[in-house]
């Protein structure tokens, strides 16, 4: 297939703010309350508020499906997330990404291809990580080949030393970033703190941005996103440290609680802070 559209070209903003649509427990998950319509309504309301608040993109994620399957989620999860992604595509007009927890890149890519989503997030794309789901091994070789087989114009945004995990092996952060971008051929990388809503160390952002600028073989540096703990007070520091964009969940929710609905006012405040920080 032709080379996928570069990640940077998928967003209208130079430094995009991507907001999370954290799905409640889906059918089949222990926390599902039996109301599939309520799940859909919540997802659409969160997406509308993100768009209305000025977010540049959305990441749809089965956040409520704890405890997570380690890699291959059941078919019913793929079916529900595909239906929800399709509904979001009909409701909002900003780029959509898919993340299937804990690490089902094939499912995420298949959903994205079927619904014309723009990108996927892969928690462990290369290497091995020890998690509460056990050991997760990156399957970059399978993900890239599946994208070709599906002829899917879908970008791959991959974590480096993903949160809620401990990398296995001797490699440091810089080496992991290089392997994710070069050998794993990710279209963008994500640097996060240790957990959901936990601030990302600015030093880590700088280290990843610097090594990708200095040593990758691509004509333009692979984009770097900050993936946890970003707030309206810290987004400027993240961008100054070298981030090309941010993925925000907790700070955009009512009361700053991860499981609460999205607050349009919080979205507007963070987007405004991002735009102000992006001015020369």
C-alpha cells in the first residue's frame, strides 16, 4: 500500500491536544451495568464536549474493561468498540484514534480500518513489559504487516516504557524510543508517567525528543506525545521540553476525576493554554 499519511498531517493544529473517551465497562466486563445504550450515550457526549472545547482529536479506549485481557480481546469487545467508533465518526468531525487495552494492536487496527479512524495507540509495540496482565511482548512485525494487508491509512502511535508497566531488559529510555521509531516503524511515540493521571517527567520528554532528533534516520523527527498527567498548568512545560502534542484524559474530566464525564470548560482551558504556549 502507499505510505500512510504522516501523523503530523492528520491534525489541524501544529501541537494537537488529543482527548480521551474513556469507555465505561463494556458488555462482558465485570463492571458492565447491563445498559449498552448508556455506554453509547456517555461516549458520544464526551466526544461532543471534546470537540466543542477545541480538542484536535479523540482516543477511544475500553478503559472500564478491568481486569484487562493481556493481548487478544474477545470478538464481542471488537464488535462493541467498532459500533461505538462508527457512532463517534458520525457525531464529531475531528480525528479519531483507537486503543484496545491492554495490548490488542490487531483489534485496534482492525477497528480503525473498518471505521476510517486516523490512528491507533499501541501500549507495547516493541520489547517486553511486565504488567499486572503478565508479560506483554511487542508485535510490531505483525501490526505493520496487518496494516499493509488491510491497506489501512492508519498511523501507529506507540508508547515508550508504557505506564502501569516495567520494561524487561537492559535498554534505557532513549534506546527504547529509537527502537520504537526505527525498528518498530511507529509513526509517533508516547512518553508517560508511571500511571493514569500521573505527571510525566519533563526530563523523559526531553531525552526522547533529543535522541529522536539526533539519531533517527527519518527526514523529520518522529512526533513525541506526552501521555499522562498533562494539565492546563503543565502543558506549556511539556511543549517546551520537546513534545509535539499531548494526550489528556483525567485533567479534562469533571472534578479532575478520571472516571467522570468530560468537562467542556476544562477542555477549553487546556486547549487555550496549549495554543498560548505554542505561540512564537
